[in-house]
């Protein structure tokens, strides 16, 4: 058999079906739409309306990740074995999304219930809210220089008028020192007292939240596993860029919504989020309808298998790679196990850094920077969206690993620089650093999941997707608690030093990863094609 080394590789004639990939991406779009709302609003509700500390809020914010540690591998493996007319993944996407949408409404109702308890139905009247806090006389950490311990509010101010007249902002437009050191802690202490006296809204809120997190866990792994199910191996980084682009658009829509409704403004800490919740639920429903109307999973999978056969990168090549890995293991090598463990360790570290920022920044922005978190996150998401497709093409040129390493370095530097920002820092500098971190995160996100699924075959994509999300969820379980602990004990400004150290650790583990790069797959596919010439 003649081996034609000079023939042009067939993969040069293969192009990603962007329309199909975008349609498949609507499942991830609605997932990211929800999680952006969850990450920005839930910690604000917990601290501003229920009066929880940053540590306690972090524990609750980690619940979704605790649930996901068990649920994502389970439902990923279950979807591998599903054989319905709708396909393996679609039934899980349908059921999980419908239940999640229904459970958003009890969250809104309990938010309104607690708000009524706090403000007698007039949450936007600052003077009335401060007067009620004054009457309850909560204890806060003593803000006076050289003082420690707790002090009652009425010991700090002689009259109600003195407390009520505290300005929200200073002459520079930043949050005033008294607002940060006295009003916010007093408001949260008062909310904590109200919650203890009437825990019913908190019980409803937590019950709905736990059920909502369970329903979201049902379809996250199946939704993500659908992309490699319908995409040939050499195009998965590019396809994952499109999927992440869809997810970023979902997140940015949530931020635009928050910006329009003013959810991030310091003066709106006690606003009702009912309209916000309603629109998020409606957008999720529309996304699901589009997905169900156009995505035909069984047909898409058949098309992928036929294309893989044509290119010589289907089960024959995979079985040869699997056999090579088994042989390496027999002779004392690590095969695919060590690369998998190193990739998953990297996933843990960079998610610990990234999620610490995303889950705490809505609080940090108001209390440390005096900024509306929506605008900063919106700009960062916008830059991330613009970066996804170029990074997909770059990964084809220089490889997934090198692209990830560049992203990790960029995000580490950006978070480290953010450690030095305060209320008097120029807002444009905050935005530039967050946009830089967004580009780094895009470089990581586009390539990390494809590297994991390159180590498996078509029959266990869901299981390996579960491994990937178990690692990310383990990180996101731990990091809100750890970052909240440091913010409570060391200070709010410990957030970004913590995040930069975590991401730097990912750089160390990622350097030693030797498998899963797209260049390895291309070489294997080309060898198979040359043998057939």
C-alpha cells in the first residue's frame, strides 16, 4: 500500500458547522444565564436581606457545588446509557430546565416576604429604612480607631437624625466611610435579627434554592457532553469556543438586565428582585424552546459518526490509542491517568481563583471599590465573547496546552494587580484588569474541556464530562467558604490575593500535562488517513 506523505490532509476540507453548533449551544446559553444571575444576586440576598456573614454566605453559595459533586457524574453516566427517541442528552435538558424555571418563582416570593419584614413595604426610602435600624439598635463591630469588639449603634450616635443623615457617597461619588463602616454592618446586623425573629422567608428561600440546584444538576453534564457527541475530534476546540461564546452571551444578558434594573447600585441593596427573576425565567424558557425546535440529537450524532469514518478518526483510531495507553500502563507508564489527574488538578485551582471572584465580587465592588458590579462584569464578559473565536483558531495553531498556559498567566497577573485597587482607584483600571482576566479565562475555558474528553471514547463522554465538572464543582464548593473566611478574618481586600495564588497553582500543574492536545489527535488522524491512500 502506497503511503502518500505529500497529500493534503483531508481535515483541511472539514469545516465546523457553526449553525448546528450554535443551536446545540442554546442549552449552555440558558445554563450560564441562570448561573450568572445566581452568582450575582444570591450572595447579595443572603448578606443584605438575611444578614448572613460572608463565611455563612460562602457556605450556602457552595451548596450548588456540593450537590454537583454527586449529581454531575451520576447524570453524566446516566445520559451515556440513555436510549430515547430524543437522544441521550435531550431528555435531561428538557426535564431539568422545566423544573428549574418553576422553582425560580418561590425564590422571588421569599425575597419579597423578607423585604416586607425589613422595610414595611418601603425599601427604597433610605431615611425610613435607617430610622427602623436605629430603633432596633443593632450591635456592630466598633468602627472607632483603636476600639475592638461590638458596640450598639446608639452608642455611636447621640440622635436618630445624626445616623439617618449619614450620606451614601462622599464628594468624589464613592461610598462614604460611614456608609461602609457603619450603615452596611448595621443594616446586615438588623437583617440578621429580623431573620432570627421570623425565619419563615429564609426557610422558603433555602428550600426552593436547594431544589433549584438539584434540578440544574440534572442536565448540566448532559448539556455539555452534547458538543463532543456531535463534533469530530479535531474541531472540538473550535466548537467549544462557540459553545462558550453562547454561554458568555447568556451571562452578559443577565448583566445587562441587572444594569438596566439597577441591581448592583449600592442604594438598591434592599430592592425587590421579582422583575429580574421573572425575566431570567422567561429567557430560559425561550432558550429551551429554540433548542427543542431545532436540535435533532440522533441525526446530529449520526452525521458526526459518518464524518469521523470518512476522515479515519472514528473507533479504529480510538481503539489504537486506548490500546497504546493500556500498554503504557502495563510497562509502568501512566497512560492517560496522570494527564487526566493533572488536568483535573489544574481545573480545581483555576476555578478556585475564578469562582472566588465571581461569587464575591458583587459584594466586594460595593463595599471596597464603591462601584456597580454590573458594568465591570459586563465589560469583562463582552471582551471574553470577542476572544472566544480567535482563541479557538489560535488553539489550532499553537495547541491547547500553550493557549491555556498563556491564559493562566494573564489571569494570575490581572487578579494580582486587582489586589491593589481601592475606592479611589480609576474605574477604567478596574475594567482593564477584569477584561484581561476575561481573555485569560476564555483561553482556559475553550481548551480545558476538550483536553479531558480527548482522553475518552464515544461511549463514556458523559462520564468524563462528569469528571471534569466534579473537579470544577469541588473547587467551587471549597472556594466560597475559604474566600469568605479570609474576607471575614483578614479583611475584604484579601479576595484578589487569594484568587491570584489559586490561579498560579494551576500554572504549575498544567505545565506537566503531556496528553490531550489537539496536535496529538491530528497526528493520529493523519497517520490513519495516509495508510488508506
